[in-house]
């Protein structure tokens, strides 16, 4: 029987901190899935790689800035200000990462004249997967855990990392695990909803934003670490409420459901920026997940099967014939 989750026996492998490795693993998993989803929509997966080179660094910078700003007392003295640059010690605010990473991505998409709605839908389940893996970095750093608990899945924390007021407590809520599981469930839900193709193009992303911050609200209330406060309430909890409201307004703006004449979700028109050229589609053949649109209408084609490729089910995409 599980009596508790043991504290990590180590937090690095050679010169590499596991905190950073888990974040990197999350980014790689998200990019891999996004490439599969974008290719299934008829897009060139290299677009995702190029977009990641812009959005990921911006997200990391934004996440660090958010943490430093909301925990400014830790860094506002002559002795501690240099700690603001020691990212390997932990301290990434996911809200800042979402905001800055999204803004950088939007600028890139606009500059390259890519299909914004498709890319938002592609990214929607990939980001919570990155966050789910990245949260395990908090486990290895023994940080951001919750209040004391006697539940059988309580997390053991070494005395060095326990808050002074909980110095004698043995186990704590594993909030990193709660948030990780919530994000994985959210990703699965988004993929399932996207596969039904009922929502309008681009509406999966506000579903992700609202779903993430809804989970963050209850996880935040379990945390035991010091945090910026607003009216006696943790700032991150207040910010989560704001983001849930914003995402709900975004989801409902112009209606969430598809109507007659709306473009097919997760489908890129042949010849549009970011689509797979006819020549590439002809060469790659069956390697293309979901047989994207540009391959269907080339001269001499016998047409695509009406049955979706089995690999489409893995990524929640079901491209239709035509564009």
C-alpha cells in the first residue's frame, strides 16, 4: 500500500539539473505532438519548429519575469538581486510564460501570414502536456508543494525545504502531481472535443486557457509557499479568476460552435502559407498523417478514402476532403 510519495533521492544528473531537463522534455513532447497535428491538418511541420524557436524562449523569459515580479521581495536587495538570473534554482511563473509565449507566437504567425485559427487549435492540447511534464521539475527541486496532509499520497519533503511553520510535519500535498494530472486530463479532453469538429476554428485555445486556470485555482489554494497577496488572497488565485473570465469571453465571442459556411477546423487550404507543397505531398505519400488536402486534388488523383487514417485518432484530427 502507498503510504507516501518519497522525496527525490537526487535533483541532478551529472551537470544537468532535473528541473531544467523536465522542462526541456515537456517542450520536446509538445513540439512533437504539434508537428503531428499540424501535418494532419495539411501543414508543413517545419512551421511548428520555426514557431517554437520564437515562442519557447519568449515563454521562458515571460515565466521568469512573472516569478521575479510577483516575488520581488526575494530579489530587491543588493545581496539577492543576482538570484533573479539563477533560473536553475526554480522559479518560473506559468501565467507569464503563457502570456509572453502566446504574444510572441501571434507576432510570428501574423508576420508569416499563417492560419491563426489552425495553429491555435494545434497548440491547445500540446501546451498542457508540456506543463504536465515540466511540473515534475518542482518535485525534484522540492518546491511549491502544498500544506501538510496525512493522505496516503502525501509527499515527503526533506527538512531543509520545509517552511519554518511546518518544520515538524512529515508529508505535504503533492501539488506538482495534482497539476500534472489535471493538465494531462485537460489535454485529453481538448483532443476529444477537437476530434468532433463542433467548435469554430481557434476555439480550442481558449478552452485550454480556461481549463488550465480553473485547475490552477484549486491547486493554488493548497500551496504552502510564500506568495504575493492581494486583499488577503494569493495573487495567482486572483489572476487565475481573471484568466478564466477572459477565456470564457474569448470562447463565447461570435459563438463557439461552427455554423454553415465556417471553415473546417484544423484544415489548411492548399497553397496557403505553411501548407505542404504538392511536390512534397507526392513524394512523402503515406508518411503524411491524415492525407492532407494538397495531396487530394492533384491531377490524376483517385481521391482519398472517406475513412480517416488510424493515426488521426492519436492526435484528435480528422481532415476532410477538399479545403
